[in-house]
């Protein structure tokens, strides 16, 4: 009998221990029971070392509209067991501004694109979400909560998992020389200059080394090589951060006047333990020294050298500044006689455009039909401005194209001197997109119910659309937005989102669709607006079933459930049965022992009486 009871106790203890496993396995999850404004209906899932979206909803439970909302996923979490123990799962903190705001009493879905660290272990991770809002007459953001929590789950990527390579390529990228003038050095002085280097990507760069490529040839590299190393090192260059590359270099004695291209190799890591990556870039400087040999033309006898003037492009600009493929523009050329004492006359300029790689024709053409222009004369250091009406060929790729300027001119001591220079002109393409059939299922719902909206976004242009986001707005629904990502030319991005009914429709049921995207510089472009029709009615007993229209209660888990998860309800029921059996058995044993003791006491009493 005792052996049987021992088996029952062991079985009950095992069931109770198994029921406690999930709580142990989820020990790194954040507590969301204290959330007030933020709600996460399902845990976002991602892959280690890959990009993912963290999704949740924000509800304005105040009595004032939020004009703008800034949502921040912070890199720290207050109230954690220990600050040293908290593991932030992403490469950097991130934030997003909801420009449309959130009306009082309304809810809005939020999707935050992030990149998971490559050194994480598989499991659950908690995040702190901060809300900063503008309301009333506020001109600045104010934090409305100390931070609320959401959770994510990350797992190791499998061999079949792929990632948008275009998005990965833009995680880290460097731009040199943004917003600064070309440094100007004069022999024999030392040229002190700094180069702006900006991380234009989405992630922080680590172990950044900038290597200047040196050369012994004075026609390639115009500076004396004095230092042992011209490398510049930075432990971290954050996304969007600009750092200075300082240099102090003496101009070479044997170098010639002109523009010189300095080349750089930029080495960096995407993560602290990642492989070393490389980017090549260049930066231009201008040097003033002796004139080049091609400015000295030999006479017929070969015994004397005749000096000639030097005609250069002092500066140029275009109107408009951004040249669009297929549209006309004005090229404003400022030609200068850079000679200090030699005049030039009968100056003939022939413009020769780079040819297109797609059609084979000239990229730039003149509207007048002539590509030759004449300047009667230029005195030493004099500048003359030419305004030329041109057009960029339609259908060319978005990049910079060369325009050669071939010069023929006379100087007092030499006739028909020839030279050739070139300028580089950037051409842009207009981004184009359209949408396919918009499916709304169902098209009629009650307040509180959801409708599934699906449609494709087609990139019909020749440039990549970055960070495409789609927002849905109407008085009858909860404002919602969803992140689509990057869409390459000729490819399609798909929208699949659930819209929730907020109030009965009082108009024709039109829901505004606002599609936004960024260009290669990260600037948000003018939105594209579409419409869909969704009718929302007040909830009532008659349309009770509509509340659950479109709901999928048979949600398949993202991964195979464990034994405990699969049979939890049976294990709990078994534990309850065992507990009841134990309680009943113990009670029966106590009653039998009490009855036996009372009987023995009674018998003993009878013996004493007799």
C-alpha cells in the first residue's frame, strides 16, 4: 500500500514540475502586465544577424489628441533584474515618428524596422518602448510614460533563409566630402584640411579604418609623403554620424597646377565580431604650382618655347539643380583664363557628351542643334559665362555623366593651341510606382471587427524605392501603417494588413491609402495616395458574427510545439485529478486512524469498569 502511494506522489510531483518549464524557459521575457498605452497582440519573430520588424499597437488613452508621436525602442530597460544582465538584442536603438498622430481614444499599429545582433543566442528578449508626443500647443515632444515593454523571439537562420540584399548593402555606407568646398593648396605651403565622412547606412560601423592611397608619382599624388601612416581609425561611426578625417600635407615642388583625386580604402565591421568589409571612395583637392608641360608649345625650330594661355572651367551649375532624365535644363559654364599674364583670343569650345550605355546615343544634347561656342577673348584671370540650353536623354540610368569641353584658341606667341577638359553632371530618374488590384475581405464589418487588405506595389521606374511604408486613414477605422521595405526597379512589394473598425461609416466608406518612400539620400518623397472602400456598421446582436469576420483562430505556431506545450491542458487536468485523489485518500486514512484510536480507548475503558 505504501509503495502505491509513493508512486502516486512521484507522478504528481513530475506533472507539477513539467507545468513549470515554460516559465523557466521564458525567464528573459519582459513583464508587459504594467503596460498602459502599448499592447502587443503577438510576439514578433526574427533571425539572428538579420533585419526584422517589431510590431505592436499604441492607444491614446488621454482626452487630448496627439498631434505627433515619436516611438523609441530604447537600448536600456529600467527595472530589469540588473543593468549588467540586460541584453539589448539589436545593433542600435531606433525610433519612428508617426506624423499623422493619434486621436484621443484611438489606436494605431506601429512597425519598427531593426537589425538583430549577430552575437545573440536563440530565445526571448524584452524591449523598452518610450512614447514622446506633441499635444495641445506643444512645439516639442514630451515623454508621456517612463517606458513600456514588448517582447521578441529570435532564432538562428537556416540555410534556406534569404534576406533582401539591397537592404543589407545599405546597412553601412560611407560618403566623403558632403557639404564642403574643395581644399585649395599652393606650393610651397602646407595644406591643412579635413574631409567629412558620413555613415549614410542604417547600422553603426565598427573598427573603422580609413586608408589614404599614396603614390610616388607627383602627377597622381600632389603631396610630400612625410608621415609613416596616413590611416585614420574610429572605434565606432554611428548610423547618420559625420566624423572628420584631418590631414596636414605639404605640396610637392614638382607637382603641376590642377585637380587631384585622392583615393581611400575604408575598412569596417558590421558587428563587433563580423568579417572585415571594404569600401573604396575618393576626394578631390586643387593645387596651385607650376603650369603643365602641355602649356608650353615648341616653335618650328625647336629651340624656343612659346607660352600659351590656359583656359579652365572656373565653375558651373545647372538650372534646375536636379536634372531629370528626358527633361530640358540650362548649363551655366564659367570659363576662365587661368594664366596670370597671357591673354587668349578666338576661343572655340566644342561640347562632346558621354554616350548612353543603353541606347548608344549622346546623354546630353543641345536644343539649338549646335555643340560649338565661341568666346572672342579672355584677358588674364578674366571669366566669361556661357548659358547653354540642353536636354538629358530619356531612359538613361540614374548616375553622373561626363561632358567633355574641347578647346582651341590663340595666344600672342602661339596660334591654335588645343586642350581638353571635362565636367561631370548628375542625372536623376523620377521614381514611379503603381498598385495592383486592392482586395478587401470582407468589405463590410462591424465596429471592433477586422478586415484583411492585400495588394501589390509595382516599381515601374528605373530607381530603387527605399523604405516603402503604407498608411491607412479614415474616420471609421483605427489608423494603421505597415512597412513594406525596399522595392527594386521592375519588382513588386506586397501589402497584407488587418484594418479594425472603429466607428460606423457616415460617408461613402472610402479609406485613404498613403504610400511613402525614400530616395537614395534618405529623403522622404511626396506620398502616393490611393483609396479603398470599407463599410463599417455599429455592433449589434444581429451582426455578432461579423465581429469575428476574417479572424483566424487556428493560428499555426511558427515552430513545432514542445511536448509540454502540446499536452499542457491534459497534464494540468491529470495534476488536478491526482491532487483530488491524494486529498480524498489522506482524509480517509485520517478517519480510519481516528476511529481505530477511539475504539481502542473505548475497549480500555470497558476493561477498567469490569
